[in-house]
C-alpha cells in the first residue's frame, strides 16, 4: 500500500472514484486503490504530451496544484499563463479534499481563473473525453520534480512548452487580486523564518540575530512570525489568520527575509526585494525567475532534493551551517 501512495499521479478507488494519495495518508480509510489509468486522461509521467491551448475549450486539472501554499501559488501562476494563451478556456481544478483550508483558500481567492473548483473523491465517469483531462497528482514523487524549476515543472506536465515561456513566471496574478498593493508600500520588513517542514525552516536560536540585522539594514520596523520580543520587532502571527491577510501583509511590505516557503513566492508576485535562505532545495529550482530575490544555499550533497527529514545527523549538520553563516 505504501508503494501505491508514491504513484506518479492520482489513484482510483473501487474502480470508480478518483482520489488523492494525500487524502489517504490523512484519513487512512480508503481501500481498494489502484493507479488512475484511463485513455481519456493525460499524465506526463507516464507518457509525454503537448497541448495547443489556443484550440482547447475546456480543461480539467486532476489533483492540481499541490498541497502547500507555495506550490499552489506557482501552480496557479501556470494556470494564469494558460489563460493568457487562451482567455476563453474554461478550467476546472479537482483538489484533495483534506488539504488545509489556508491552502485551498488560495484557489478561491483566485476564483477568476477557474470555471469550477471541485474536490475528490471525484467520479471517473464525470470526465468527458471531449475535454482535455490532465492528471498532475502526487507531484512530490515525480522524477522531474527535483530537476526542473517549479513553474517549468507544472507547465511541462500540463503539456506546455515551458522553454517558450520567457516571462510570466513571477506569480504576478496576485497583483490582480490585490491591485492596490504593488505601489502602496509600507515602511516595514517581514521576517518569515518558517517553511512547511523543520528542515527548511530557520532554527529559533538565530531569530534574534537576524531580526537585529534586519532592523539595522533596512532602518524599518520588522514584522514577523517568530514569537520573540525585541525592540523594533512585532510578532504578527495572531493578526494574519487567513490566507488573504497573510498575502496582504507581505504584499505591502518593503523587504522580505524568508526561507523556501510561500512567503518567497508571494513576495516575487509583488516584486518585493527579498532575501531567501535555502537548506535542501537549490535556489535555481525555486527562485531563478525572481529578479528581486537574493538567494543563499547552505545545504550539502546529502540533503539535496529533500523536502523534510527527521534525521538527527542531517539536522545537526544544517544547524552547523547556520552557525557558520551567522558567526555563532
């Protein structure tokens, strides 16, 4: 059963309903699972394909576009690119039902790009063979997920020639949701030290030093998500309780200091000067298309491509690299 949860795509329950491996891991209640395999569904991991989106009327994206906020922002940017190729295309997205609300909220915030936002389990028979149906599920286990920059990964697996897209990979669709924020900057910097995993987050022992450095460098008040007390700094984790609020407070900032997380992709969408620390995913896979981002990699060979790890030896070596970086 564990092997099928790493399948490059979505799964089928009882030969009838499309389900997400992520939902099974959350609920541990789905049985009779088989790989989703249908001649009316494209899956680039199984067989490469290309789509001329100028000629497509309807698109169903199955199990898109990831289960984290950062991945979803990048995925929605790629949907926006398809809508720019064909403004009249109708796009339905079929999502994991157990995904965190704050992640699913970004799809509803971006509702203008979608015809419908649907959730699994989804009945296979509802997919029309006259519609372009693309399965992009379980992306973490796809061979090219750690080889391609993520916009390029999504575009390629949606059948787009990603090399032909020279611009548009900065998540600027966010500016249409918050039209007044790009030019309405407030005099504060943002400190976002946490990613979705411990491996990619900044350990708390370094937070005070980084915040003091930020205050001195930017000559601004620093707002952030570390629960510490220091003059010139304010914890705002209890003030940004929704995805909308989180994006808004970053969008109005003048500088962002973060890690490989959604904050990076939001700041890029509003062209905010950003410094990003990477521990295991190399910057060229996440920030290469972000001209306002200065990236710094402190990882090593053993952690390359890892998204999470509880290995004490790995975490200690990462800690040592942080200590070297910050002269501890």
